[in-house]
C-alpha cells in the first residue's frame, strides 16, 4: 500500500497542506523553525518510503512539468552541432524543474494525443518543423518555441546566418581571393539558413566589386572535385556546413590538392570534429550552449505566462574562428 501525504503529516504533527509544501520544496521565505520542520517531514517521508504521485500532482497543478521535443528524424537532434544545443536545452529545463520528453511525429499521429492531451506543458522544435506538425504553429494551443528555425508569429532563436556568410566571404576577400565559390552539398535538406548564408556571401562579393565572380555550387563531392581540378578552378570555397568541409578535405587529399595552399576552405559549425581535422578548419560558429539556454528559458517564460507580449525572435551573433584551412591564394603547381 502506498504512503500518503496525510500519513506523513500525521507522523510529523502538521497539516496535510504543510506536508505537501515541504515535499515539493516550497521553503522560500520560511523561518528557521519552519525549515527544520520541513527537513523533519522529508526525513519521515524517506523512512516511510513515500513516492510522489506525479499524475495526481499534474492534475492538481494543471501542469506536467514536462516539455515535448518534436522531431521526425532523430539525427536532426543528435548530430553535431544540434546535440550540443539539445544538451544545454535539457540542462536548462532541469534547472527550471522541467523534464524533456522526446516525441516523434509519426503517421499514426500518436504525438497529437500527447501534445493536445496535456502530457506536456509546451513543445520545442530543433532545426526544422515537420510538415505534419505545422498546425501547432497555427493554432497556438500549446506554447511553442523554435530553436534553429524561424516562422512568422512563433517565438524562435536562430544564428545570424546572413552575417555569417558575409564574415566568411570578407575573410577570404581580405586574404586576396577573388574566385570564391559558395558550395552546398546535394544531400543538404532545404532550410532558410542555406539562402541566408548565400545572401551574406553575395553581399560581400558585390561590395568588393566581385559580383561577376559569384558562383554557386549545389552538387555532390565528385562533381565539386571535378570543378576544383579543372583548368579554371576557384581559389577558395565556402561550405554551407561541416558536411561539405569534411568531404572536400578528404577528396582533396585523395587527389593531391593541398589545403590551404591550393584551395582555401571555410565552413559553418564550430565543434570537435572541425577543431581536430587535419588541418584544423576555419569556421563560422556561434555559442550552441547559449542557444539551448535561451530556447529553454523562452519556452519556460511562455508556459509560466511571464511573456504576454508579441512573439519573441532572437538572433545570435556569429563569429569567425580562423584556423589552418585559409591562406592567401597561390599559383597551383
């Protein structure tokens, strides 16, 4: 038979409401005498083997203290750099006394039962919103925050990708490069950041009177290498993300192309693999841990009704991290 709060209260000689407050850690503003009594209540609850009834607690509070993270492809959460954002997001939620629940958006629509049925107090999306779950952004029946994506009317936090593309191109132009390519691998899924980074690259090129040199590649690695090995190759390449960089570095090594002597390379996403590449990769990065913290705090404030104004949209500053894959252009031997 499970132990009740009433039994704990009777043993401690207090009311059931006092025992309940102590068991949920509500000691703020209490005098030392009350704190000592609360500690005694907690000791008694441990002796009796008390386990809180979370379902009943959620019903009484009108909250589950759980957040749903909705997704279709789990790799969109656990691949770098999203896993760093997810860790920070989870840790911040825990500090705010909320738990995270992973909810796959499946064809059987079980996710709707969880979200609309009150199993979570709010939901978050990372990187992208599945088409099937787009209705959540429209009906606003639960608090929603987008992390790494943006939609009109929905609170979101994203990196400043347009500024990042501009930074990358300006760095290469400053080294003396003129024939600079913006490269997106054919496997990259459609995302607003693809266009934003391209826009920043094009703005920098035009400002430097290099508009006629703007070149965009959207192809696989073999096609990209054929162009790099051609008689009129680029001297520098801006990769959409670390995916392009990893594949180009490997392919360049296989074909005897030296980076950065023959080809300067810069890409987005600062993480362990880009730091430990050979040579270490020059990147455009942002504070992934801060993005996770901001996203969690934003959702927490929405749930707690502390933000009743217009939808929030925050943009994170990106920075250039110069390592060993960029250098002034040289004649290829």
